[in-house]
């Protein structure tokens, strides 16, 4: 049987399909490389909850918990 490579594979058959799909969507988006607001390079990674750092220019900034730029942040 092939191994699952999705972020929610660690939950196996627990917690229900709806919750696992939601977590899969959030964590897949979180682990992508995002573009830096300063140098526009696609090298921003999450350091910890709400803290993001660009790998190219070293710019560290606060953002959302799972994405560096949130919908509410765009409105403000």
C-alpha cells in the first residue's frame, strides 16, 4: 500500500473527513513559498505563528498565522 503524502496523513482515520480536509487546505497553503513584500522574491517562509521571513533579503515581518497576507489585512 503506498504511503500518503498529504499533510493530514498523520491523522489516519481520526477526527473526520471534514476536519482533515480543512487542515489539509490550511497547511498546504501555509507551506508554500510566498512573495516578499519588500523584494518581491518568492522566498518567504513561516518562522512561527504570525512571523514570516524572506530567505533572500532577510526581511522579517508579522502576518497572518497561516499566510503572510490575510484578507482582513488587505482591507485595513
